[in-house]
C-alpha cells in the first residue's frame, strides 16, 4: 500500500530572514493583518519552482504612507519605476517561500475570483477590521458628492463578494452588487449608497489604530459623514 501523504515542507529559520512569515501566519499584529488585506487587493504572488515572491506596486505617494507598516513586519525590498504619463510607482517585495506558500494555500493566486474566506478564518475576530481596511485601501473608494455619498469596492466581473457581503449583513449594512461590461471591459463592484451604512462601515474599519493605512482614505470617509 502506497503512502499518499505529501512530505512536510521545510523552511529556513524565520527569525534569520528579513520578513518572518510566522507572524503573518499567526496574524500577530494589526499591521500584519492589514498587509494581508492590502496584498489581497493589490499584491502579486509568484509561486514558481525557482521564484517565490510577494510584490505590491503602488504610487510613490501611497508607499510613503504605507512604508512604516511594511517596515514594522520586516525588511522589504523597494524598487522605483517611472513611466510617461503616470505617477511614479514603488514596489515592495518580499521573497519568503513559507509566506508565499501560506498565501497560496489561502487562495491568493485566485483572489480575483474567490472570496477571502480562507485567509479570514485565520484572523482573530478583533483584528478582522484591519484585513478589511487593507482590502478597502487597495480596492475601495469613498465618494462624497453634492447630492450623494457612497462606498464602493471594485473587483473583476467574476469576483465572489460573499465574505464581504456576509460581514456587512452582520453589521446591519445594506449593500448592492453590480456586474457590468463596458466596451468589452468587464468588472463588478459592491456598493454602499446609504449614509448610515457608510458610517457603520467606516466606524468598523477605523475603530482603532487609524494611523495604520492611507490617510487620504480616512479623510474621504470623514467627508461622507458630514451633513
């Protein structure tokens, strides 16, 4: 009878590496959980035979705000890039096989079509707000207009919104999900269009430690709550 069990993977001592994967796996701090959410939104996970890497490319201005969060979890590598007609970009990169494997096991390679239920199941209840904050900072938008306010979370056409929908329902927040095709470009979004719901959502994701994340998002949220 053949043993079909896969051999246990071995990894380098995490305390000797620039970024300790164990702290992400254990969801040790608000900063680690926030980055798990931000990587879900804007990260790229490479899991090839010779290359295991996590990369997050955002504007230079946003990286200036988020670099303290990255640095609180270890020493990331940074690459600057400038292209004509676009804002300067900065990539934060981490080459840690154990962390990559953890993200792969929790659907980060399929995050454009699946719901983050697996990764959220690892997060203590009192830290879930930071995952949602990171996800919102990457894919979300608070909008304040003369006649309306709204919050939207953007995704692919086939995005599974169930985890976020369930969380909002538990918070007593009404939201809608729309899928659209414009000039062959397909997308979907979850929208909160009532002021009470936006306020509840903002109060949830910004309950504590508001300095973790993008200040411009907090400012936009506060505008939506004004009379």
